[in-house]
C-alpha cells in the first residue's frame, strides 16, 4: 500500500521531510478495524511528533484524523461491518492515517455524519474529541441534553480545536462564549463559528473581559496559554482551565485563592494507555456526529488538497506550521 512517512526530524522546508513509501497492508488485531482511508487532515501533533522523532530505524507514518471505509474487522469488534463509512482519530503509538490503509481500535471509531462530504468529515475528529473531553469531561460546561448558562473562553479561537470548541460550547451552554484572536480574518472566523464575543490576546485580557460585563469565566480552554497571573484575573472562583499546549512552567499558586482546577488535555490518553473507558471516545464521536446532523457543529475545513503524496503532505504541514492557518487543511485520497 502507498503511504507518506517521515525518516527523521527534518524541517518542513526540506524536500525530504516526507517521503512516499510502499508498505504491507496490516492485519487487524482483536479490537481493530482495517480501514481504507479516504481523507486525512493535518494537526499540530503531527508537527510535534516529527520534530521530536530523533533517529528512526524505519519510516514512520503520521496522521491522526481520517474519514474511512471499513474493509475488515477483528474478532472482538462489535457494531461495525465491512463497508461502513466511519470517522476517527487514532493512537500516537501506532502508524497513522497518511496511508491507503490503517488500523484503528474500533472502540474509538464511530459512523461518520452522512450529511458531510468525505473531506469535510476528515476535518473534525481530533479537534472535536479534544473539545468534547475539555468542555464536557473536564470543565463540565454542560451537555447536549442539559445545557448550562456558564461562561466559556477559548484562547486561540481560529485554529482547529478553537473552531470546534466554540461550536460545541454554543451547543451546551446558553452563557457567553468568547474567543481570542489577533487578526480581523481570524476574528471573523470565530464569529462565524458562533463566538458571542471576541477579545485580542495581544492586549491585556482583563479590561476586555470587563467590557463584556463578565465577572469571570467558568471554563477556559487554552491553545496558547498566557501566564497564570493573567488567567487568574479572568476566571471565576472554582473555575477550570484546560490547556492543550505544552508549557515549561506554570505558577499554580496564582490559582490558589480562587480554588481553581488545571487540566492538561490530550485526547490520545484513552487509546494510548488502554484505559477502561476507552470506548467513551467512540461514543463521544457518535454524539458529535449527531450534533453535526442537527446543524449545531459544522465542518472546519478551509483548504482542500487532492492526492496523498509526500509533496502534498509537506505543503499542508507547512500551512499548519506557519501559525496563520484558520480552520483545517484536508487531503483526499
């Protein structure tokens, strides 16, 4: 089968950053689905893992989002049949989706929303799952069945996670849903996603929050975490901060007086460590598909490239790595 792989931590400017390779089609384990990949999207985790790759003994296939078709199933698989159209993210410890075929644990898969195109479906799984775990599992902002009136802030609203989180927040709370951006085009995108207010993260946050009449956010999801002292000013007592970026240091003492909670979120935790509740990820994806069908979440694809080749993956990766990407870039096979 054809795949696109890395051979080491080469910069995206290097023409050999990604290579086209031919690999055997893998055999599914008991809980696995063998899927034929139809579309993939590029995420910051792909960039992180490439840069941290070190010396590799063999090419490594990245990619953690896909719209696919089931071609075979393991002996312990339930709820899926050959020919099912599915969507999924994956496990960072397994070969990824930049390939014609891949294996994915059936418990972290769901049927994809029939209203979406193949490319549109590939834009959502990883970012929507990250948002679901952050807003529903950690912050407890609300649920689709029981909405709250809590206030929510998304720091970095125009990226993939921000785009999904704004929409999910609007579906589970009637309270203010505010996003940060620093450019007119990203601010407009956040509003298109449903943000009720926009603040500039390049300027002091507290005065802008006060201008909206918000005394404190019940939950904050941060893609680019500012200093703890800055966040402590704008989060409500007993509030919850969820970070998806890596930070070398964070002053937890700044949060003590308000009894705040901090979570570092990775949607790979359940599949990577085979937690007892790993199937929650498949159920979450099914719930997200339902929200898509109800028109409460829309796809976040803003760029579409046809053909899975090393050159196209490098082109898509460069767009994400630039830091100026709004929404998601998708490659169809």
